[in-house]
């Protein structure tokens, strides 16, 4: 198999793009693609200050690496969840994230949930009704709260996450199965900031296959935490990803076409303007000042108060 660009030995074959590339050309091609989508969806510019949420996994660390290589001004945010799962999950992911930042001289903000809020995520979930079976609802709420707080307090122009095409296609699949219109209306590569203090968010990898991200991390020699969070096992999103992978195996490009056609349908007015939740205004939480849909305290403050 030959590289379609230089004729050398190809190491990555992407049937979905009818493209095979050698390591050198792939490591140039992927950031070029990411840059193309950042511009296409008007995510941010080179004069913006970017905050990348990094978990220690391949997608977020590779995203940080790509944005850094592309010359963006980008700091990292690592949230320590206090999850062990018998594999020292949080400790190891923090170690690898700090190592990554130190090697490149990049600024990393670390927020440890047990240190700041007095309890690890599984304990917090255990003590509130929200985490009867899995701590994911508590975890998601906590991560969103901290990401938004750090992005706003730090004066960042945009918060970016490492969601890749497989993540976005799986979310779209789940939302479509349930006709979750609220989620479908919001699903987009970039979400504008909203008053009071809801940070702008973007997903620069939304059109990049997970497999391409794994190849990038490997070829760049990025050391990342290979294990998923122990609580991810058996999740619906993993099930949807498996289903989509079966379709992809029979029809290369199926995942990409599912997601991109959705984006195009939205651009063509699939949703009526009145379905846009941006129309409804947000309130400032009376305790922490962060945005909340109903007046009073936000869900995060209510949850942490319950814990206290
Ligand atoms: S929500 Fe659930 Fe994830 Fe939190 S507890 Fe782990 S699996 S990390 S994206
Ligand atoms: Zn609050």
C-alpha cells in the first residue's frame, strides 16, 4: 500500500476517504483537516485564547497537541474526579496529562474534585439520589460546572473538548432513536456563549474518526491512558458506537455521512427557529453565579449542598 501523496509506504489507510498516507503525510494531513473544520464552523481564531478540557485520553491530548502545533494559544484543564476503579484511573490520567504539558512547556490548570469539593465523584454520587447505579450523571454535571467556571474565570474565549466523529455520531444516533429534540437542536460543532457567563464551546475533532485519532496519538508518540473510565463499561454510547462500527465495516464512510448529512439538514432549516433553546434566557445561580435555566440555585450547588 502506497502513500497517495508521496508514493512512500502508507501506514494509515482510510477507506472512508479513499486515502492512504505515510506517517509524515498523515501527521500533516490530520491537523490540516482539523484547521479546515475550525474555520468552516467558525469555532475560534488565532487571536482567541483557547482552553482545552483534557482527560489524559488519546482524543483530548491529541487535540491539545494539534492545536499547539497549529499555533493556537491553548491551555489545558484537567479535572481530577477521584476515580480509582482498581486501576488508579484518576491518578494515572493526571500523571500522563501533567507529563504531556511539561514536555511541551504548556500551561495546565488542574482542579481536583476531592480537594475542592471535599468528596470524590463516586462518593458524591453515592450520597445523592443521582448516582444509584452509576456516578455518570453527577460526574457530567460536575465536569460541566468546573469547565464553564474555569473558562469564564480565566477569561478564555472558547472551551474545546476532544469529542470525535464516533462520539458525535453515537450521540446523534441515540438522540434520533429517542427523538430527543432538545439535544438535536443543540448538537453542533460550536455553541455560542450566552449571558450570564455560559462559555463558548467547540468540538474541533467532530469530523475526525476515532481510528484516525488513535493513529495520530500513536504516530506522535503521545502517552495516554489506554483504559476507559471504569464506569463507562456497558454505557449506551458504547453500544451505539458498536452498532455504527458494524455499518461502517460494510459501508465505509457511513458514520461520517450520517453526521455530516445531519449538519447539512440543520443548515437547510431542519429545525424551526422557535425550537432553538437559545431563545430562552438563563439566570445566574444565587450561590455560585454560574448560569442555570431556572431562577435560584443551579443543579451543581444544590447537589454539593446535599452532600455537605
Ligand atoms: S461520566 Fe461516567 Fe465518564 Fe464520569 S464516571 Fe467515568 S464514565 S468519566 S465520560
Ligand atoms: Zn451554582
